[in-house]
C-alpha cells in the first residue's frame, strides 16, 4: 500500500508544499506503525514550513507533529501496544497516511474521545493542565481570563479550567471567535477588538476577582490584561501568536503584588520524562468520567493540507483544525 506524505522541499509559503508517495513503512525495534486517522494542525507547523521557527529543520522536512490513529503493525520489543489499538501522540511527519512511531510516544485514546479531537489533544491539553495546575495553581471557584480563546490552545485551556472548577471568561477578536469559545465551554466573553474592552471585562467580572490570565497571544493585549488582574493574581505566559513579545513594566507586578509565570510544557517535558504521561493519564481519566469536555475541532482531508496551513498563517482559522487521512 502506498503512503502519502506532505513534504517541504524549500522553505516558503504553505501553498508551495506537495505530497510524495512511498511504500508503507515497517516497524523497527520498539516501534509501531499507525494508520493516521487525523493529524492536528498548529501555528508551529505553519512557521516550520516557512523557515520562520527559531530552529530550522534540515530539508526535506516532513510537517506535522500530532496524530491519532490505528496501530497496524508492531515491532519487536513492544509489549504495551497491540495491533488494532487506537492511539494518539506526538512525533514528526504526521501529515501522512501511515507513520512509524516509537511505542513509548503512543497513548491509548480514552473512551469518549473521537479520532478527530484526539489528533489535536496531547500538546494543547497537556500545556493547559501543566499551565493551570502546576504553574498557575488554579483553584476551584477562581476566575480565569483566556486570551486567544477560540484557538486550539485557548479552547483547550477553557475545557481544562472548567474541569478544574473555575469560572472562565473568554477573550477574542471577533464575535465569530467569541461564539466558538463559548461553544468550548466559556462562561462569558469579551471582545478585545473593542476600544474599551477593559471596562467590558470589569462589567463581566462583577464582584469576582480576576485571579488568572492565560495568554498565548502576547502583543498589546498582555499589558492591558495584566492590569486587569486582582492583587495576588497570576499571569501565565504561554506564547506569542500575535508575533510580538510584550514588554510589561516591572512596576506593575510590584504594585499589584502579582506574578508573571512562564508556561513551557515542552521544556519541562524534556527535563522530566514522566511529566507528559502523568498529564495525559489525568486528562484521560477526566475524559472518561466526563468531567472534561474537549472542545470541538474542524476536520479537513489530508489533501487540503497546504490550504489549511495557509489559513493558519493568515490567522483566519477558528478553533482547532485537523487533517483526516485515508481519503
């Protein structure tokens, strides 16, 4: 059986990407072959194919890092996975029909989680749980503002925060994006495209203190959001999707007695081998007992990968998007 793989031969716009065909891979020692049901699309993927990420991979480069699918073959030395298992995980080159994956990188898909949602689950939800629980120490009943709430990172933070018993206010740049964030489980929302969105946030908070901000956006929004924190609050720095790293004056955390905390799940996972497995174990339990309701995703055929990545670059995607294999 032939195997399609999206390939980047030269760094540039996503529409220049193409597919190559090869034989279906065979598993090596401690590896499994996964027939990809779906592969998650992220801003990272769009940066990589353009050569705009902080690290440039050698060419040819095969995009994609998230996957869900069915195990079709198992290599020697694999004991915890068998043919026919549904698995999800993170590895390279997932925009393909079949991939070879080290068995240790595969996690069973919990009951109640579709292949499409599982394809974009591991990175965003692990980041959300790591950020909210370990970095932000979110407590039941606290109020959280999520910036960029309609994206894959933001919508996963909404879902995890709700599972942890928080009140969630979504921040978005358009009504369509705000509607998507509300569908993901937010309790209320504000449009930060409006000139006086800080007052809108105050009105939405009412008498509740704002104790956490989850910020994967950066740019001018960050300082305004930090100023909205109640004394003793925590500001979680997750990323800079706006393309601009904010410069928050350090007198603000001093006067507000508030903390700015970096959320680098990837870096922490490299230092702590058991971190991601522990996070995914907790998340899977929450999915199975229905305390965590994962946000919806949008699925497109693998053949449309260049177009979907182009939309990712433009910032026009709402919610998490995944690419379905097998069409």
